[in-house]
C-alpha cells in the first residue's frame, strides 16, 4: 500500500500542470500574432518566439525536477534537511545562469531596413534577473501548495475509508453480541416449556427455526426488507406468547401495507427482549404493547410495558447500550430515541429514517 506512495500523482493534478504549461508555451505565439496583426508592417517574429520558448524551457525543466524529485521529499517524506538546501542551490544556480545568459535581441535579418524603428520595442523580451528568480520561487511555492492540497485530499479520502471500515467492524461486533444473547433467552424459554407443555415446546422449536433462518441469512446484511424484519418480530412475539398465561396481555400492531424499504436487521429486538425480561409478572397482571407504523420516510417504533416487582433479567445481558451504539453508528444521530421510565411502566419510542 505504501510502496512509492509519494510518487503517486493525482490525475487531476497532472492535467492541471499540463494545461498550464501548454498555455504558457502557446502564449508567445499568440502574443506575436496579435502584434503582427495590429501592425501591418511587421512580419511574424519566430526568433522572438524561440527566445521565449528557451526561457520557458528552463523553467519547465526546473519544474519537472521540483515536481517529481524535490517536492515529494518534503510533502510525502518530510525530509526538510534535504529539500531546503537543494532548492536553495537550484535557485542560486538559476540566478547565475540568468546573469550569464542574456541574449541580445536584434531585428530579424530578413526584415527590410525601412521596417526597423528606433522606438519600436519587441513584443516579447527578457525579464529582469530578479524577476526571473522571483518567478522561480513562486513556481516552487505554487507547486508545493498544489501537492500539499492533493496530499491532504488523499489523506482525507483514506481516513474516510478507514473510518468506514471501522464502523462496519463495530457493527459486526455489536451484531454478534446481540445474536448469542437473543438465542440464549430463547433456548431458556424452550427449556422451561419442555417439562410444562411438550407440544408447545415443539411449536416453539419450529418458530425458533424460522428466526434462526432470518438471523443466519439476513442478520449479517447492512439492510433487510422491512417486511422480513416485521415478520421476524411477529414470530418472536408469537414464540414468547406460548410461555405466558392470559394474565399477560401482549399486543402487537404492525402496518398492513408495508413499503418496499430496507432497515438494519435486528434493530428492535433488544427493546422487545427487555420488555419481556422486565415487564412480565407471574403474580400480577402485566402487559406489553408493541406498535410499528410507517409515515412518509420515517418508521415509528413503540414498546410500552409494565414493570415487574422482581425483574426477570438474566445476568450477562448486553441490552440497550449496544442498541444506542448501533443507532449512532448507523444513523449518525439522525434518529430519535425517547425512553420514559416510571415506577410502574417503561416506554420506548424510536423514530428512524427509512
């Protein structure tokens, strides 16, 4: 992954450099053409174009050295002790070159003598030495700025990918916490029914197989059809109803018409499990009311239950903490979770986008 990472250039960056240098090398042609067209007595000055191209060629060569050799040392490898002395030496050598290479510019030999004017200034000419050095420093600085921007953009992209992978790993971890916990409770239910009512125990095993099929084939996906999630809840509640007497009033309201949408799997089961663990009393009448509705692009989940004097909570539960983590990871706080805990009742309301 890191092999020759500093040599990796963005396609957009390279295209930008190509366009800029193409415009610079074409500008002398356009400049001479405009002057020639505006002054009919002048001929096209190819010598002036070649002189400017020679100046640009020096800058272009230094740009290539800086872009592909020097700048990566600073931007990608942070080798300041190498970069700054070498760049300073390049600038000094360029200044010496400028002082020792000042071509005298004369009119083209093929131009008739009557076309030469003492007051005529060539359309293009040499920059002062100090200006050329300043342009070189500006070019190096601009190149560093562009490279730093591209590097930061690549870093942000890689960071976003790493964060996405981290979120997916956390979701997987939380799902694998939920599934064993869920089946532990369900198997406890079957164990209690085996001696009390074998027929109901057999029916419970059939219902459990349906839920296991859902968890095995759908539970590891990012999203499942809403119809399958609701069917899973319906099967779970039906299984739990087999265990309790008529003293426990269990109400389940699901929408008749379900839109073709997807939601994260097993997002509601922890709330429903908690309702059965904490809300069922064997001595007093108790209730659990579960309702799910869909309005526009939001899903409303409600679970309202009574509270038993002695909780049926088993040790080792993972509960609501993981549900909150999953909701934060999945929706980035774009959801509403309201919990009303009173001495006699417990009410959970969840609104999520779908």
